[in-house]
């Protein structure tokens, strides 16, 4: 039987959070499957929390070379992943993304996609540009529906720039430049378990947004290990995946908004106590940046910037010792605000 702490430590091990790792960006992103990228900066902070030697230019370079891309993937949200993985993962979620178009049944989605692909083959477009051009071809259509159809039905990637965090406020989108692969749900389940396991079928579905996976996972039982948690739930894992045990030490870590550690499971109690869920995920579905103490979410953090002064504001959920948070907190703050000159931590109520 796996205790809560056993699950916590196993997940932290998969997520590169029990120690900083000597991996390059491509190896780290491959290991993590994908990084939530609703905003440009969080993937940089996510890697900085996990890697021993990481510089902003490392991810910058991988994005500009096209080895890493940012596009719509799991749960219809933006993620950063390897280009080859985007080609493998996007077809898996296409059905669920297409289902979101039912609200616009009157729109000929296939025709819109055909027109959009033709326009994007010319050059990348922002969505404002693309909607305007599509409106010329579909004058009776609602312009927002046109943009939504393209986003949901067409595999697109965002074009990186020289902005500090890789992308401007309004990014241009283009075609991915790699052919989409044949869907392989079993391969995806293995990748998910390597990054987030041990996990239930519901966990895999919650992270991916793909439904009806029970048959797929149960069909893989001869290749997986079946485990049980303290509530009697059945979990699955890869036979040789790390499960270091609940007594393994877990360092303080500061994770960015929307980090997949918080979003990776249907049952998040392995890292986040139910009592604090509402403090982390807001009513408008923003997932706040969190810090970990002994492997579990102990509070949220945000940055206050004034001139050359940068301050890390901590909102703890449990009693914390600021001295134990200071080294890692200041490291995070210096990475997030590289042009500041003065750095400090402050606990707020």
C-alpha cells in the first residue's frame, strides 16, 4: 500500500523536484511531457526550479530552433513541449478540442480550417490578423467563432520572439512544420506515468482531457504495476519508475503559476491539501504560484516590483520558518527579475 507521503515523493521524483538535475532543456521537457504555458514566463520558472544549470537562453534557443514549441494541447490549454511530442500528442486531444466547436454548429469548420491553413502557409498571423482575413472569406460568420474554430481544429504553434520570456503579449501563430503522428494512447499513458505516476485512470484523464481511458489502461495491465493507496484506490505505474518512499527528503521549491505538479492529477491531495485548493485555484481558474515545504504546497507567492526593487510576497497556509525559505525564494526572485538590484522576501497575511 502506498501512503500519501509515498505518493508525494514518487510524484516529486518524476517531476524532478527531489533534487536539481543535470539535464539539458530538451531532456527535461521530454521527461516532463509538457509544461503549462498559459503565460510565457511560467515554463522558464518551472525549469529553473528543477534543473541545476538552467539559463533563460537555454529555453529561448530551443524555442527559436523549433525543437520546442508552444501550442494548444491538453485540456485545450497552451503547453510547451518538444516538437516531436506536439506531433504525437495533438492528435490525441483533437476529438475533445473539436467537441468544443458544437456551440458553433452553424459554422463550416472544415472550410474555415482549409482557409486558415492556406493563409498561414503564406506567413504566421496573430489571431487578430487571421480573424480579419477570414472574415473577408466568411462575411456572415461571427469573427470570434472563426478564431475559435482555427484554434480548436488546427494544430498551430506560437512564433517565438526576442522578448525576455520568448513571446510578446500578442503572439503570431503558424503551422507546426511537422506532420501529425498517428494517435497512440498507450504510448501516451506510459509517458504520463513516467512523469506523474503512480496514478489512477481518472488522473490520466484529468491531466490530458481525454475521456474513456479505462479500457486503454486496463489493456496495458501486463506491462504496468498495479498498486493501491491508503483509500483502496487502484493506481498504475511503470515497473521500473522511481518510488523512493515517504521518508525521502524533499527540498523547498518555488513553482510558477499553472505548474503541472498542481494540475497533473484528478486527486491533487498528493501535493495539495483539499483545505487549500480554493486558495490555489481561483474562481476564474487561475492557478497561483506555490511553494513547497516537505514536498507539499505550503502557500502561494507573487512578486512585487518597484523600480529596481523586487520583493517576493509569501502567503503561507501553514506555519513556516522564513529562514528556511529564503535561499530558494531569493534564487527564484533573482531568476524572475534579472534586471532588479535589490531583492527581499516578505510574509503577508
